[in-house]
C-alpha cells in the first residue's frame, strides 16, 4: 500500500473511533478531527450550517488556476446506528484492520470514502496550476438522518460554486450507480365514527377501514419497467397507527405509504393511484369525513447515460485502471435524487467491497482501496483538464 493510501486508512480509522451516529452522537468530535487533518495539509475548508445554526458538513474547495466548471465529491461522515451492540463480534467503534478488512461502523458507509476524498483534494491542489475549474469535497454530517442537511446547505450556500456534477462515495466495486428510483411518500388519515366497543353498532372503526385501504393499495396494479429505465415502480405500506386501549372504537387511523417512482410512473401517477384507492375506500365504507392524504416527500428519479458526465468520467477511469464495472440504477433513493431535483447530475456509488452496511459487523475491504483511489483521482483530473 502506498503512503498516500496508508494515510487514507489511518484517517478512516480515527474517524471510526469517533462515533457519529445520526440522531445519537455529537458531530463535533468527528468534524474537529477532519478540520485538524485538513488544516495540517493546507486544504481550504469551512463549516456549513443548517437553518438552525447547527454544523452539518465541512466543505473543502480547491480552485484550479484556469477557469472552468467545478465538480464535487461527496461522502457522509455520520453513520447508521449500531443496532444490538452485543450481537457484533467486534466493537462497533474499534476502527482496527484485521485480515485486510477495516472494521467498524462507517468503514463502508462512508468514512473510508471521506478519507479518500480528502486525499484526492490534496492531489488536485498539488496539480492546480495545470487544471481548470475546481473541486469541492462535501463531508456530510447529516446524511443518515434522511434530511441530507449537508447537501442542502451546500446547494443553498451563496459562496459555493454550483457543481457541474457530483460523485458520491457509496461503496461497491462492481458497479457505478448512475441512477435511482424516485419516491413519493404520504400519510393517509382514515376516519370513522367513534364510540364504545361494547355498544350495539355495526359501523367499522378507523383501524378496520385502514385495513381495507391497505389491501386496496397493495392490490393496486403498477406498470412494469419501461424504456431506458430498468426498474419498475414499487409501493410499500410502511406504517399504520390508530386506536388506544380496548374499550373505544377508534375514530382515526393514519397509514404511511412509500412509492418508488420512475420516469414512466412519476409523483403525479403515484398520487393518483393513492387517490383512487382512498376514493374506493370511501365508496365501499362511507366515513363521517372523507379520507385525506398529506404528502410528506417527493423526489424525482434520475438516470445518467454512460456518455453523460460525471458517469462517463468514472466509468472510463475504472476501465483505464483495469476494472470491469457496469452502470447500475439503484432501487433505493439517495442524495443523487436530491441533486437531480436541483438539475445536478450525479453518480451515487463506486467504492471498495464491503459487508454489514447498516447492519452488524460493518467492514470495508482495504485491498480494493488503491485501485478505487486511482479511479477517483483519474476521473477528477480528467474532468478538470
């Protein structure tokens, strides 16, 4: 392993040893560590804050000598929770290396990538006189909350140059993720007449009406995959909350629904499908008040072709480094969807082999690091040349 890659691993180990679980840990220790690392390497950085003034990211900005478009690398430095710590076979914050595996929460998603991107920024800085535009590295400390506060703060920052494209450092060496399904989420309020459960009445309560709605939603016909987008839409009922105790007929039950959208079945189609199901519910079992839905989130699907940047640069660099990778459209949504809504093309995954992401015994395979590092370095330099 080269000294540069050894530096990457050492930083990733220190990051893992500073827990930064979303919604659990204070992010200051992990941000302080990154600031110390960047400062000793004379890399320009600044903190980004959300609307409440909380730090949500570090932004590294390396300007080239000549004008041109800026590109961005993005990796999260917050993590998923540990889950059942007693079920891990090693400490979740150990940060050690055993048999070539970097172990601990964040090893795969995505502290190793964050450390690697800091090194790429230094490499760009050292060659800036021959390059055009600039490189931003976003070290996001608010990704695993689902709020994507770091990315949002970056896009809202008037002082930051808007990137021509972004490469997100999610792991996985066999594929470059060039797209993802979008999402449409809503909460549905199902109403009924309330009363005593022992009274003489036959009108179903809100939970019973909600059970019928769940069946109608899950039986709704969704179209197959169409055109150049390889995945079909998908509907999942994700929550159902209503009632209290045993002696009261519930008057309200709330149902959560998550629909993964595609270009051929977009947010408008998702809302229409749910609207049809709620109308059918109210027709079959008339309520005292109409069933209502409240949209919670909407993101568009995205997909880059193999010739669009920055996908082309990453795929080409992987080939030039002797790797056989394929473009992939992901089922889950990610920061790429947020960027797509802003008109910014993105890749959302290429990195080392990994195990236990968001699960027990998370670890990242370090023998992959030199070639993955070389791919990102080559892709970035090609984009800036």
